[in-house]
């Protein structure tokens, strides 16, 4: 049985990895094994290979968590926080029927994933967002789209 992918992150060499996210605190010591403090390490645990499981260090700002939803594309791409989506016919859209860009984020106050645009916030999975959401990039790989969302 294949495990549910819960998070993704980008490695320092530019590869996306999927699995379980964790923050490690690694003890820093000097040559005499005297504790000097801790180094924080962000990693994704990948256990897709039956024969080995491993931790992969990732860039902290690249980590995205799976929303439990897929987009409206033919392939039904999983939607993660940090994804940039194109949506139409939804409350975040000020002009019904026209596409608008949004960023998927986790909102702690409502304990839910939301789509944020420059001027609106709407809960992901609400009935108003069921139509025509497509993942078109993410804030790490598509910085120009990300900037467009902020300034639209």
C-alpha cells in the first residue's frame, strides 16, 4: 500500500522530494565533544522505496503541505500550500468568469487551507471554489507569478 504524501520540499540542488516533513535539531560540539548549541535541519522523510527509507534535507521556505485536494486539470494534480493556482467562478474572483491567480496557504486562524489573492481570501474546498482551479506553479519555481499575485 502506497503511503499518502503529506509534504514536499525542494533540495538545495533543486530536486523536489515528497514524504513526511520534520525539523531536526542536531547538536553542535567542538573537538572535545562539548555542546556548543544546536543546528536546525529541515528534512523530508521518503519511504516510497520498499528497500530503503531516508531523510533528505530541504530548503525551509520551499516546504508545502498537501491540502487533501486535487486540481481540475486532466491529471488531477495534488494541491500543496505554496502552490499558485488559476481559478475562475469563485469568490476570490472579483469579476465572475475571468481567471484570477491565487496562492494556497494554511490559515491558522480558521485551521484550513485558503486561496489568497491580492484582495481576497477564500477557504479551499468551499462550494464557491469547486469550479476550475488549476495548479500553474508554486512560489519557489514561479517567482514572477508569485509577484503577480501580490500586485494584481
